[in-house]
């Protein structure tokens, strides 16, 4: 109607209506503008707020100025967007991992400057691209021969936490990554020689390398990939996505050009005379171009040849691994640092390799060595460096999380990997591996001594027979042997499904009814190492905990589904996640399959994550918890109070319950300090709408105190021990309501 009136009253350009309003000769334009205004969401009309997050160390797009406030192209662009739409923008510049966490947890509506990757498409919806970004891999100028992702084997690569480089490198088979909060942290780590290779976008790399005086020390080894900046919203938030796109479309080309000129440099404005001088200069340059190109081609050929020679000087020609010279350099570098961290050097020798050369020839032996080198890298992804010293001798340097158990686990993985059959000239060939281990600083305070003692340990291992592992420190050898035997037993137990689950009830203090049950892993067999506190830490260290954890999830969900089918009232099944499971991105997919196979409603499954794991892995665990919560399962923080987590951090997690660490119950009810702490934790949890579970309850007085303080659920030997499935079902039917037992009688424990 308005459009029609505008068309009738305007008789020419700039015609004035009866009301004194200027009307164009093209009413359709007015209609389009009016329709666009009507299409804007109600938030814009009402002066709403759009919360935007981005990376705080990405000049010139977004970075923090000397005053600590965000600056850059993105800041000015969102100010224009705000002016165009009338929607207030709150822009937060933070580290990249935190930016993604804020969006996923609902603390932000839009994330800016994000690449679209297959891993992120499950979580985000994206706008159209607005900038092309080049990403490179940068190396210390002293390292030559890095010309592609495959050449990164044997090196630690620095990446920004949450960056698309992480996914790209994993897909390229590069797993030895060191994650840092931001780009400046990566450059700082490289200058300290913590890392010598890093993956970074070109624009911030140029900025930070120059600013931190690293532009002469580091060079770009190769262009890794090119991608496009987009803006992202949470999956399914089409309303916000449309609002962002419409607002950005309102910014004119002239306004965008002004932004580019301000933040990315203004083009030179030649006067006519200067332009003529420029043309003359181009003509002069053109005359010598052929000679220049010829000179450059010669220079590049020399540089390529120099890099190749440098690579050969530091790497083995057969396997491509670093050689003794490179290993000695790295050892000296690590051992000479002040407050150097513990190191482990594993000397590895292939058993029966001489027979392969004698029976199949040296060509077949070379193929075997190449395959062995590849298996070494795959079996010890956390290595700092793997070197080939010639013949069948390899060395593996471990520089992170070095303990006797972790080194023993790594040795076990190496022996299993190298003992698998090799296919050579149509025949399967079996060789094993003997290993000698030297530890820094106890077995040598410099690289040469450590190397000598690792080889001495290898000699003792070979003297005792093929397939042995010896530490230079003899007292550790027996312990390592016991761990390796434990690993063999665990793998057999996994194959034979020799584990079983026991179930311990959780009782609601208000009603006395069993409302949940915790599944606890047991390994029948009677050996001393069959206790959970013995085999679970080793399984975690070796990675065997993942198949065990998958079996526990499947078994527990099937068991509860079976009980429900037999008429048991709905109760929750609580299952512990190991730290490795809690950062495994494939866990949600596996859980979907398990729930579908068992038919168990997701709301009846509760997953427990230890607070220590949350604090150690931070954003990675928090992101996974968000994905699990979207499936409908409940989440609980186990051993709460031992990881020193902040209330602000806890508030951002999608958690429905916390389980008090048993150490807090020890002083109840008499110790006033313990009582005050438990009371504060319960009050805090209830204010966040979380249940509180007290574990390890053994005294009736503790129950009375917990009830008085408002605790929701209790679990412990006072009510019942953990029982096999059949025993638990009989106990449950005999105790539909649980009164607080007297300590003298403990009538419910023996059920």
C-alpha cells in the first residue's frame, strides 16, 4: 500500500508529496528498503546485543593494542555493522581456544575469522568467505630439507590451541604437536628452542616474527595450505547467521576500501609525472629482466643443492630419519638447558636382522629398515626425535612426561610394532627388537654420556636374549619387566573379554531410594596386578584404556537396559571416563552407536570425568563435554575438590552433578573445617543447579551430617559394596528403600 502511494504521488526525480516527503521516481527502491527494514530481526529493532568473539593475536585483523583494548580491521568492521543494523556489538578478543569455547557454551553468538573444516562443520554454521588466508610451516634457519608435511616426522611442531593447523597436520599424519595459547607464545617457545618448527598463518607470522626479532632466525619452509576466513555461529542458529550476513551486506564497497587502506596499507597515488617516471623505470627493468631471471634461477638451484646437502649431513639417506650428528646436537641442546626436564634415550636394535641380509639380500634388508623406521614413528607418537645410526640401530629420544612407567610403556609399544611380520619379496619375515634405556640426568648429565649408557644397557639386553628391555639403572629393569608382562596380560584380557563390572548403588537421602548405580571395572584373576589401582594407570599410559573404556560403556548400557526390561524402575547408570576418553573426539559417535544398540534412553546414562583431567586438558575436554551433553546424557565431575578448579570455570561446563572426593568426608561430622568445606561445596553446587554425590560413606554419623548439610546422594560401604550384576539385582529387590544402617550392625553390606 505504501509503495503504491509513493508511486502515485511522485511525478519525477525529487518530486515532493502532499506531506512534504521526497519521493523518487523509482518506488520499487523504496519498497526494497522498506522490506529490508521489516526483515531485520526484532533484536535489531529493539536495540539488542550481538556478542562476537575472535582471536586476540591476529594482526592486522584483530589484536590487542598497548592499552589492552582490541584493535584492527575486524573492530572497525563490526562498528560499521553496528551502525548499519542498530544492533549493539560486544566484541571480545581472547585466545583462539577460549573464543571457540565461548561460542560453544553460549557465551557468544558469533565467532569471527574462522576456517571451515570438516571437523568444525558438525558444530558450526558458516557465512560466506570474506578473506583468503595463506598458512605456512616455519622452521629454524639451521634446519634444511623440510619441504612438506611428510618431512616433519621426528620433529615437534608448535601450533595454536584450537587452530585449523591442528586438524590439517593430523590429517597429514603429523601427531607430535605442542599446543600454545597464541602466536606470540609459539614464537617465544621457538626462540627458547622448545620447538624449532611451527605452523602459522602468514600475516600474523610476518608481524610477530618482525616484532619479536625472529624474522632472521626463522624461514618459511613451505606453503601448507590456503583457506578462507568466515564467520561462524552455533549449529542451527540460522537467525543469527542471516542477521550477520545482512548487516555485512549493508557495508558499502567504499567503506570496505577505506578499512583496507587503514589497516593493510594504502596504494601509492602516482601523479602523472611520477607515473611517467614509473613507466620509464619499468622499461629499464624489462631490459635486464632476462639476465635477472637467469641469475635467480642459478641462485635457486644453488640454494636447493645446499639445502639438500645440509639435509644429507643431518639425515640418514635410507630412512630419511635424523642421523647421529642430528641426535647428538638435539641431546646437547636439551641437556645443556638450565632446569632441563627428564629425558629418556631408547637404543633399539633389530633381532635377527643379519639373517635377513644373508637370506634375502641387502635390498630386502633396506626395505625392512624403512618399514621399521615408519613403525617406530607410529608406535611412539610422543617422541622428540627418532634417529637411525646405521645398520639395524635406531635411537628414540623422549622429552615429555618421562617416568619409568611411561618409558616402559613406550618400549613395549616399540617391541610389539617391530615384532609384527614384514612382507619382503612375497614372504613374511619376523624380527624382534632389543632395547636399552638411559635416563637423564640419573644415567648421564650430558648427551655423550647418556648415549654411551643407553648403548651399554642395550648390550646387556642383547646378552640376555632376543626381545629383552634393560634400563642402565638395573633397579628399574625388574620393574620395567613387570610392567611389560602386565601389558601382555591386559591385551589378552581385552581379547578374551576377561573383565567384569560390579555395581554400587547411590541412595537419595530424601527418599532413601536407589536412584543410580555406578559401574566399577574388575579384573578377576587373583593376581596382585589385577587390582584397579595397579592396572588402570598402566592401561592409561599405554592407550589400552580406550578399548577397555569402550567395553565398559557397552556392557554397562546393555546391563541397565536388561534390568529395565525385567521390570526394574528407571535408575541412572554412572560410568567413569578415563582422561584419554575425555579428549577423544570420536567418543560421541561411539556413544551414539552404543545407545542405539542397547536401546537405553540417554537420560539414564551419567558419565563421570575426573576433575584432574578437566584441569589438565582444559578446552579440549570442555568442548567434548558439550558434544556429549547434546546427546542427552548427564555429566558428573568425579573427585571434586582435588583439581583446584575455579567456580567461574565450573559454571561454563554443562555438568549436572559433582561427586565429593572421599577425603572431604574423613573429618565429618566432628571436624569443623571439613564440615565448612562440604557445606560450601554443596551450597555452590545447588546454586548452579547441580546434584551433589558423597562417595566413600562408611559411618552413619557421616550420613546424618551430609543430610543436614543438604547433600543429595550418598554411596559407600555403609549401604552396600560393589557387587556383580546378579547380586546387585537381588540386593536391590530386597532393599527398595534404604534406611541409614547402624555402624555396629551394618545390615546392608553383606547383601
